[in-house]
C-alpha cells in the first residue's frame, strides 16, 4: 500500500483538501505542495498569486456550491482536518504559514527557494525537540512566535484611555528590586525549565490554534475565554513553585478546575465562568489579567485600567500587585492604596522563541522576582503562641535556622514556621526555596551527560537523594491545553455556543 498524504488549503477558516493515495512523503507530494507557492523573489508576483488563489477558493464558499468530480479538491471542511493519512501539507492563506503534519514550519511569504533546501529545512527541529523548520533555515523562512499576537484588535474606547491618563501611572523598568537570596537562581531556573517543558510538548501549535480560531467570529467569546484559561494556567504554573501559601494558593490544576472551567453543555464541551474583565486573584495580593495583546500601547493601557479597577474593588490595606498577561508577553503592575501610587512596566517577552538557545526571557525573570518579593506565608498564616518558660531562654536564631535546614517536606516546614514569628524568621531562607510535587527543590540537573534539548532536566530535592523527572509534574497540564484547543474545533464544527 502506498504512502498516503493530502494537501490542505486554509482560507477563511475553511479547509480545502486534496488526497493522495501514494507517494505522500516529502520527496514527492511534499515537493508538489512546495511548488504550489511561488518563489519570494518577486514580491509583486507573490501578492498577485495570493489574491488570485484566494479568489479561486472564494467560489467554493458560495452557499449553493457543490463539489464536482472534476474539481481540484476532494472535500471542504469547516474545521481543522484530521484525515487518516501519513503526511499532511497545509498551505494557510489566512495566516501565511506552511504546516507539515499540523506543525507550523515556514513563513509562506518566504518559502525555501529550491527543492533541495525545502527538503533539508523540513526535516529540522527547534530547540525543544519539536519537528519543525530547521534552525539552519534563514530567519525569514521560519515560523515564529510573533504569530501568537491576536490578529484582530478592537479599538479601545476614549473613556478607558482617559481613565488611564487620570491615574498618573508611572512606567518603570522593574516593579520590585532583584532579590539576592540563594534561592533566586533555583526559582528562576525552575520557572524557565517549566516553560521549556511546555514548549517541548508542542505548546506553539496549541497557541497557534487559538490564534487561528480567533479569526472566526462564531467562536470569538469562546476563544477569548480559552485564551484566558490557557493564560492563567501558564501563569499559575510558572508562579506555583515560588508562591506557595498553605490556604491562599491554588495549585495550577486545582486553580484550573475550580476557578476557570466547568462542564455542563449537552455536547460535553467546557463552559467558562463568565468574567468580562478576564481578571482573577491568584493570591490575595496578586491579581492576573489576561489580554489579547500588550504590545499595542492602547491595549496595554486598557489592561492596566481593568486590572487596577479589579484590584481596587477588593479594598486592600497594603500594596497589591497585578500581572498583565497575553501568553507571549507580560507586564507587572503595583498599586498602593494608601498613597494611591500606581506603577507598571512596559510589555516584557514571556514565551521564548522556539529557536532560542537559552530558556531565559525578561518576562519569566520579572515574575520570579515578584514571586520572591512576596512573603510565602503572608496569607493564611497564623503563629502559635509560644509557651513562656522562666527556666530557659529561646534558642539562638542560628541554631533554629540550622534545624530548619534539615526539613525536607514543605508541609513540615510550614508547621515549623507556624510555631512563632521567631521560628518563621529562622525558616525564612528555607521557605524561599520552591516546592514541587511535595518536595523542596534545592537544585536542577540535566538528564544524562548534557542538555541536548531545552527543558530536559531532573529535580534535585532537599533530601539530597531523591530525584524526579520534571515531566511528572508538567505533563498533566498538556492534555488540558490540547483539550481546550480541540474544543475550539468542535465548536467550529457544531456551530454551537
């Protein structure tokens, strides 16, 4: 039996499919798909081809049109196709991306100029081990994370912008000073590896699906809520190791299930808790607002206003912080209810580029600094009144700190710190270390002899012996993100909200 394949044209959220029962591999059918797109050498000719091809497909979208036997396409689908073939080559005329087996590979405007280069670049992988355009391909040929920004930005009303101007908000480089504790490098590295793990699980593809679905007006509100769910899930995942408090903190999975989604529709799709502000409290002192775009100045200002109004509604008594999040970028916000002082940063890159050789981004670093700045026991913490003794004085703080250094389980450490304010100070350095899966993390180490793929790490826990794969903690998030994006396609298919 031959190697099956199909060429898919995407236009106006419809998929025009042509099947091939044999020779579906790269050297045959893949090259045929490459030949469909003209060389980028003549931009004017390329634009004319794009217009001509879109006009050709427009005919098939007429309400009363029915496919004929001699048409160039076998089927037209209104949702992303998942045909049972070995190779799928998608030419996306909505987003100008070339996909291979549903993985974005090339910028359609800058396809490889020769057949040999096309085949060479198609067999590549990114820095996270995902099959995609080769890192050896010219930068202009590659699909990039820039495609994650929302394609349709609504205009911001004048009232919102005037409200921002009235705040007298100060734009600053940093909301909090960089900490200098021994736990900072561990927290920062762990947060970077967590994001790298998600990138290894093909996160870019899931986020691209969100972007594509956003272009369909029929699922606009669902896409907005899904973006919010993914954004909050990512944000909680990154902050979780650094923002653990006994009663106030919601773990990512619990936060996702209890505060974002619920089941109930007849087709078993997820329905999201209605919240027009797209803002939630992650902790009693940190609010998160998910926006479509932060790189646009007006949208950044609107996000500041929405998050600040949400924070003010809680009437806090001390400084509270906000995280503005668009998945690809983040910005930090602080508000002092006493002085009325408002500060925020410019948008910071959060998601690393798929070809990045380093995990670090300014957005991840800023969130780690914010997490460490806040007392891990600020919420839900009650000290037990220590008994008074006339025969002996309290132990020196150095001895109690030494005792705390032998505690390897987070819940035991919190119990120790709850004994009194003195014990809390003694446990402070230990409390700054991140907790992961019921363990206190003291370091991270690469798998094997080196780090061939970003995110390939093992966790070294406080007991000095126990090691566990970071994937064990990250992997539960992946089905949730996959399910949410598949829900978008089912809604497109069923046309139900």
